[in-house]
């Protein structure tokens, strides 16, 4: 039986930071950011944490699905900004929810993380290993940004989105996933360097680095390509799709994908104007906004796609 999303939820931190607010700290302008990216505002975590936001989003997804945390069998959380190396953010969410029967672990696929987590959970359910799953994308990107690098710090925001899955008569129809590790350094953030009693280096903390133009080229090539592959696998065309739920990195990337697929831009809802790029949280927050405020209804056809660091990419076609 197909695997279906039965409920969604999202959570954004309280503090809103507009482009104009950023002008006070960074050598930038609202005009530069808006015209190149479509981003006007983003939420920045001040007291919120990755696992805390994830748990709030997960509670809303469970509530929409009408399910209890104690019955959840799998939690897969996509993030590149966990609060701890260990325990995983998924285990923290398990504890917060009281989902004591669940298997819980994180996946790291950057902006593609939610799509990757969705496919992992789908296969766990399809094999019969578990009956249901909570999947979450949650990020506190603001803590790995170099706030002196205007080329990156203006692009990102913090937040979390979640979905609850189980078998149903309709649901996921096709999936495409891929990784291009040899191009990984175009978007990177180094972890702690090797540091022990045998090394002489001091402890250094690094930040996110991005070759924006290379990432742009990758996104506008790979995103439509994997969407078309997923549509072909589903025996559909772009005309059959009601909504394209894309990773919210940049309005110009989304417009380019729409053009390539010859699909009207109205089928590409966007949150990026008020969220910025939230990496793994972008797709589930977009989806939750479409479910709650955007008119997505059962029976609609949805194509999701994400692309990001790794490099990684993926697309999913489903009947809502
Ligand atoms: N404010 C003002 N000026 C800036 C800023 C800023 N925030 N950032 C860069 N500039 C300046 C640069 O210094 C440069 O000035 P110069 O010409 O005097 O040297 C000029 O603007 C142009 O810089 P570019 O980097 O060439 O700008 P570009 O037009 O390529 O736009 C951008 C940059 C928006 C990042 C673009 O490359 C892009 O959209 N890339 C896609 C990457 C992306 O969306 N990444 C998100 C994360 S990755 C992911 O989610 C997959």
C-alpha cells in the first residue's frame, strides 16, 4: 500500500529579522537581497533550539493526524545543525514527546534532508519494520553562519517542519534521490578539526562557506532534472501536478524551474519571502503552510523537490 502524509506541522522562532534590520549589522541592502533572492524576512533563534523547534512541529503534525506520540514507531530527523553531536536531535525529540516506542535517528542531507528522510521512512514502513513514522526537518542555521560574510548570512533562517506518515490507499507515487559528493566543497561547513593530545592545533570553529554561483548552476540544472525523472516514473507530466513544493532557497531558482517545466509560477507556492532558506526545514514548512493556509486538498497531486549541500538532490511525486 502507498505511504501517505497524514498530518503536518511547523514551528518558526519568535524573532523576525527583516532585510532592513540586517542593514544595521551587515554591509547590505534590502534592495540587493530582495532583488537577488526574493527574501525579505527570516526568523532567527534566540532562545529556541533545533530539537525544541522540531518537537513543537512534530506535536502539531501528530495533532493534525489525530495520533498519540506513544504510538509512533520511527522518528527520522533531518538536520545539519543539531544541538549536540550526541544524543541525536531525533532522540531528543523522542524524549520530549514521550514517544518511547520509537526508533530515532538523524540524517544529514542538508537542504535535501526532509526528502531523504521521507524516503527512508517510506522504506521502513514498506518493509513492515514499522507501521508509521514522524519525519522532521529542523535547523538553527544562524549558529553556523559567519555574520561578517554578507554573501551567505543574509540568505538563511531558522525553523522546523514535520510530517506523520502511515500506509493508506493513496500517497507517495515515485521518488528520485541522488548525491554528488565530488562537488561537495562548493557548499561546506567544517566540523571540529582533529584535536587531541597528539595535535598542536588550537580549537577552531568554522562557518558555512558557499560558492553561490556554482550552487545556483547546480540547483537550476538538477532540480528540474530530478523532478522530470520523478514525474516520468509516476507516468505523469508537469501538467498533472497541482502544486510544486520546492526547497525555498531563492525565488530566481524557483522561477527557472517553473520555466524549464513549462508550468505556471502560481503552482509554486513560496515561504522564502518570510522564512529565508531553512535548509532541511524549508520543504516541510512550505508543505505545512500549503496544507493549513494554501488550499491543498486530498486528491491533489504534489511534486516536491530539494537540492543542497553534499551535494544532494531529490524529488517525490505524491497524491495528497
Ligand atoms: N549585499 C550586498 N552586496 C552583496 C551581498 C549582500 N548581501 N552579497 C554579495 N554582495 C556583492 C558581492 O560582493 C559582489 O560585489 P562585487 O561585484 O563588487 O564583487 C556582488 O554583490 C555580486 O556578488 P555575487 O556573489 O556574484 O552575486 P550573485 O548575483 O551571484 O548572487 C547569490 C549571489 C544570491 C547567493 C546567488 O549566487 C545565488 O542565488 N546562488 C544560489 C545559492 C543559494 O541559493 N544558496 C542557498 C543555500 S544552498 C541551498 O540551499 C542549496
